[in-house]
C-alpha cells in the first residue's frame, strides 16, 4: 500500500489478543537476508515457535525506534503477514480512533527517547 510509506507503522505494535504468525518460509527469507542460519533467527528474534519478540512498548523487535516512516529494518525480507496486511482493504489503523489512541503515545515515547528528548 502506498500510504504505508508515510505511516509510522501502527500495525507493527502488538495489541492484546493479536499475534504476528511466522512461517518457516518467513524465517528462511530473513535468515538469507541477515546472513545467518534459520536457527540463529529463531534463537535471536523469536519469542516462541511462531512469533517475534517485541520491545517493552510492544513494538516489533525489527522496528527502528528513531524514525517516523520506513521503520521496518528488514523491509525487503519482512514476513508474509506483514506484506499482505491489510489484505487489500482500507487500513483499520488509519480509520480507528481507538487503535490510534493505543499506539500513538507509544510511538511518540519511542521517538522522544531515541531523539534524547524528555518524556
Ligand atoms: S498497513 Fe496501515 S498501519 Fe501498517 S504501515 Fe500500512 S498504513 Fe501503517
Ligand atoms: S517485520 Fe517489519 S513490518 Fe513486520 S511487524 Fe516487524 S517491523 Fe513491522
């Protein structure tokens, strides 16, 4: 989606009850991109068999903390679920005040910390 280029990546934050599901193909694609083995991807970046670790604010471990846009640091090798979302529908994050209210403060805090500004 073209509008993803101008978005801080709301969908890269874990919400209660949601999970980013990874496949073996996803893991192998990341391994080749990062120049490490599938096993190393699993041990370094996965929380369990099926999903990434997240940072304390719930953001994906691969999300850059210091940018407003293009925050996925493995964009070329991102998982299929990230590629497909929002499944040719309007992005729910850009239409739901509730979703934005949950995530926008986390994004602002991340940027303040990365840029050395007080909370
Ligand atoms: S899918 Fe939606 S929330 Fe995710 S980057 Fe694109 S516009 Fe932002
Ligand atoms: S892999 Fe990239 S696009 Fe997918 S959730 Fe993580 S930061 Fe977002």
